[in-house]
C-alpha cells in the first residue's frame, strides 16, 4: 500500500501556467480515503508553495527550499538555515558572474540585491516563484538564510554551474533546479533528506512511498521511494535515474498516476 506520495511542482505537478491539475482535489480526497499523505517537494520557499495549496494546507505536507524546511498540516517540522558566514561567500562568488541575480530566502522575507535594476522579463520570472521581495544590500544583511537562489537569463547549467560548483560545493550544496536557476543550501540537505524526515515523522517506509520529479534537484528522492516517476518533459538525467517515465506535466500525468497507485491492484 502506498502511504506517502511526494511530488515536485514546476514542470511536474503544475502545468505550463503554474496551475494544479483540475483533478487535484479529487486526488487528495482519494488519498485521504486510503490513508495516504501527499507532500509537495519544491526548491521554492514556503511563500511560493503555500498559495498553490491554500485549500489543502492543513491536509498535506511540504518540503521546501530543497529539503531545508519541512511542514505538516501547516506546522513547521524542521528548518536548517545558513549563517551569514556561509551564505555571504556564495553571494561574493555570484557577484563575479555578470547577469547573475541572488535571491536570498529567509523564513519570513525574500531579499534581492539591486532589485530596482530588474528588467520586466526577469521580474515576471522571479514573480512565478516569489510573490514579493525586498531590496537589500547583502553587505549589511545579518539574517540567516534558508537558501540562496541564483537566477540567470541563459543556460545556467552550462554557463554558470561549473564555476559555482567549484567555488562553493565544499561548503554548501549547489544544485541546478531549472534552465535559469541554481539553488544554494545546506550541504546535508536535499529533497531526498526531506522525504526521509517525513517518513520518520509519519512512520512510513520506503516501500510505501512514491515520488515524482523532473529536474536534477529531484534525483535524491528516488533513494527513498519504491518507485520514482519522471514526466516525459523531464531532464534526461532524471528520466534515466527514475524507475518510470509518464506523460508530460501538461497532461496532468502526476495526479493520474497517483490515482492508479491508490488502487488495490496497482503494481
């Protein structure tokens, strides 16, 4: 019996316009009937996840910031923040890359340096994931950050990641989370570690868990699931590393697969 279902959002559960499948509510009701828990797992901060699930926040779990924070029924279960001594080194490295923007994600605020210089296209892209932000001078900010999101209008995996990985990976984790995004967060955290934390909290095993993901920061979840599903639009490495490939995110394939997994004869 499947008791825990974990899904990435962008490019996976959500369609191209950032909307949930029309049968999501029906799917949650079916899962509850079967005693299963749904968890949204995202690189987004909680401020960017909750608006999608306002009707179900008390019924679901959330793994945010690539595993650095976890929530169940609207209550925070854990948080692992980066002190300035750690995240500031990432800012300094990012400042050396022309066109690379740093989004600082705190527990309650989103910070952005030189926000007044953003072009309209970049504002639209950032607004997809961060409903609002405050302008900041990172030299003066003393808050802990949950993660640092790096945005680049180009192929960030090819043009930026090799440098960022070399500059930072001994101190923090840097993962490509989309065509234009890299997330920098606590080295011991991942979406996979978040799944493990939820399993321990809920008393659910790997054999009772399935996961869905489409990009490189989702790969770690496969270790904690009996089956892992990549939509057909997923990164090639994810399709190769997961157990199954399903239809695209534009077809509502995640909820369709979840509904099948709730059947007694599913295998």
